[in-house]
C-alpha cells in the first residue's frame, strides 16, 4: 500500500528523466517560438511599411520645430515679449535675431525658416533670404535700426507676432489650413479668404464622386457577376478571365487609353461626328472634368466590385429561386425577394472596397480630371512633392484617414461588418 502511494505521488517523467509537465511546456514554447519566427518577417514588413509611415504622418501634421531650431536665441527671448501691445520687441531681441540670421546663413538653413513662415504669410521667405544676404554687414548696434534698414518688414509688429506664434514645437496651423481656416496673430480663429477656400470643397467632391463611382460600379458589375454565376463553369471562367484582364495591364496605360478615347479629337467624339449625332464644332468635352474622372475610375475599379459579388453569388443555391417560382412567385419577384437579399454581403464588400480605393485614388484623376475632377489625394501629392509643405500634406492625409475610419464605423453600425463576405 505504501509503495503504491509512493509511486502515485512521483511525477511522470520522460525517458531522459525530465518531468513530463516540464517537457510539454518546453515543447509548447518551442512551437510558439517557431511560429513567431515564421510571422516575424511579415510583421516587421507591416510595421516598417504601414505603421511607421502613418505615425510619421501623424507627427508631421503637428510638428513645428523648424522656426525654434533655426532661430533659437530670438524665439527664446520672444517668449517673454508681450505681443498684445503695440511696441516692437526689445533691442536684445533684434540683436538675437541678427545672430540667428547670420548663423542660419552660414549653415544654409535660414531659408527653411522663411519657407515655413511663408506658408502662413506670403513674403516671409523673401524677407529671410534678403536678410540672410545683408545681415553680415551688421557689425554692431543699434541692432533694431540696422535690421529695419536691411528690410523694412522687421519694423512691422505683425512680423514679430507671426514669428512668436509659430516658434512653439507643435502647432494646429496645418489642420486649420486643411479645413480652410487660420489663426490670427492674436490667436483668434478665422476663415481664409474666399478665393483660397479649396480644401473643404475638395473633400466634399472626393466623397461625392467616390460614392457615385461606387454606385456606377454596382450598376454595371451586378449583371456581369450574376451572368458569371449562372453560366456553366467553362463559360464562367472565360468571363472571369476578361474581368481579370485589366489587372494584367498597367494602370497608367489604361488611364492613357481613356485620354485617347475621350478627348475632343478622340475616338468617341469622332464616332459621334461620323454618326451625325454632334457637329464638328460642337464636340462634347468629356475629359479634364468630373465626367472623365468618373468614366475612367469606374472602368478601373469595376473588377473590385465584380469579384466580391461573383464569389458570393456563386455560393447561392439556384434551388432558392426555383422553389419560390414553384410556389407561385413571379420570376422577378423571386429574384428580388429571394436571390437579391443573399447578395447583400457581396454588395457590401464590393462597395466598401471600391469606395475606399476611390477616395484615395491619385493617378487617374490627375491625368483625366483636370481642375474639376481632381480629388483631395491630388492636393496631398502636390504638397508632398511639389510645394514641399509636408505638414499640410500630412494634415490633409490624417483628415482623409479619419474620414475613412469614420465612414467604416458608420458602415459597421448600420450594416455590420460581419455581414460583409468575399465568398
């Protein structure tokens, strides 16, 4: 009895004498480590190519350290200056500004401060470039009179208020500019001039055209997907090849083809003139406007609607409609009451896929949209690669990202993301 009890209390061990529980734990940890090593390259790739750029964009939309880094002495003294008054800063501030300009000229960074402030007030870039060239002549005080002699803008109190306003390391100025607003030198929020209000209009145009393109792809894609679903497999596969064929052609080539088709001397206009539908002098303008963007983007994004619809329709048993018809329902009524509701998950998947792709499209609206058919993404690209106003471009990108997330949450609340299917 004692030996049996003693054997029962002893832990079970493996052939090499290690307790079974410990051995199983080690084996489980090895499996987890192997699984982690397998997914680590993909995880690092996603971190580097997805999360890091987004975090960098979020930071650049509020980062504002250029002025304080290039003008450290003068911005430190301006922190104690009363900008509410009507008096210019003290002689010490002017002396510090002269030293900062001289140092920035030597380091070739002074133009960056002017470029940053020029986003807020035109003329600041030329002020700093001119002062950088002439400040080396200033050998001693009085610095206030000498700097004003270099450029009369230094005698304007608004210049100093602007420098103080944007001397902090973080700012909301980029986000305000992205919604056609700005902050005055006294801190009051106001709208920009009427002719400069473009971003809210661009956001609205982007949402409107993206929604319209989504509806158009649904109208055109639903019959195609339905035909592919009801045809025999051999015929369906042939149609599927035609749907996938655009993916084998460069996006730039497809967009350029629409330019050749839609321009006033293009193929479509020539056919309309040949058929006598329009006169030679009355050719319709079908490109470099919203119509051109809608046509080209609908064609390019159509497969992204057809494929989710087809994958869902293929799983719907044909017996559903036959049963409804055998029970006395008209074929059209059976389609709308029985078949169509089962395609809603595919419609939801295709719609959200096309809409999100359309809202961020760039190359097609840039080539065929002109001034009336461009999207907010084209303006973001301009600020990133053209004007080099990365802060404003980042702020526009963050707002666009927020709009997409908000629309996604609304979609999830109304329809339910769980009801979206890709097959």
